[in-house]
């Protein structure tokens, strides 16, 4: 059930913050029932800090270099998030592996965006991995974070065809465009209380509730490259 007040977001980023900007814009335009309560970055001079300040959102620099371990860093991170009343944590190009310290403080309340169709191509350089593997379809995934590397329950995905002649840069640009749409949609589902939990094969899964109003019908398949015109409709 949607809350009467906007969902308070804490966005963690390390770089330019284009996904952060998509969330800021959606909140400002009233397209998202949420509010970015704080942006925390671990890299001095990163563009994401400037984006937050331009939107009059608290922007904190919390350098990992000032802490002896990931755990001690995350203790301070949790304290800052709690101080700003954060309810949902959004990793947006945050180049840090989070620890159980953060996950325990925000159970099932940490989202991440990854530039592949997980579980394919987890970890670093996912776009390069897809190209090197000869994949015909790549894309992006918004998932809840668990203690593995890009192994948490998937919430939303978008498929992006890999075109002949694609470079890492050209494919990444098309994937990024879909990331901005998917992240906003994923946060919208959480804010609306439309995420349900189930289990399959011993693994936790995120489901989108019927109350979200999504169509129950599904397409039979997604094929890339597409069939020739005279082959369409054949089985």
C-alpha cells in the first residue's frame, strides 16, 4: 500500500550519477512518490555530489580511504543514512561491495542497478563481458542486494539488442538509457508497496503484486535479430 508521504531514498554513488539524476528528476516532476533524502559518495569531486547540491539535496562525501575496513565504513554509512531518515537505499554506480552491516540495517531495502540481464555477466565490465561472449541480447537489471555479487532477487529488467558493430561505448549508452527508466520504475514499485516476496528453488524472489495493475498477459518470445517478414507467425 502506498504511503501517504514520499518514500525517503538514500542514494549511494561513486561517479557521474546519471541514474541519480533520473531519480532526482522523477521526484521533482512528481512522477515518483519518493524523495531523495541524502546522496552519499565515496570519491571526492565526483559529479554525483554536484548533481545532489544542484537539487538542494544533502550531499555527503564519505571516503572509504578514511576507514580501516569495509565493515567500519558501512557502520558510518548506516549512521548517516539513518540520520537522514532513509527508508530505501539505492546503489547508483556505487563502486563498493556492501557488507552485512548495511544489509542488516536495511533488510530487503537495498536496490542496485546492473548493466546486464542477470544472472548473466555479473561483476565488473558487464557490457564488455556481453560483447566478448558474443551475446545477441544484453540489457539491465534492478535487483535487491544480498551478500553475493549481483545475486539478489531481480525486480525489473530491460532487454537491449547487441547490434553488429557495437562497441562497448555504444552498447553501454543504449543500456544506460534503459537503466534510467528501470530504476525509476523499480523505486515506484517499492514506494507503492507493490513488491511481494516468495521462494523458489530455495532462493528468495521478488514478485510484483497484482495491485500494481500490470498486465498478466505475456509475449510468447523475444527474438533478436528479428525473423524475416515472411517467417513471422510461423512455429
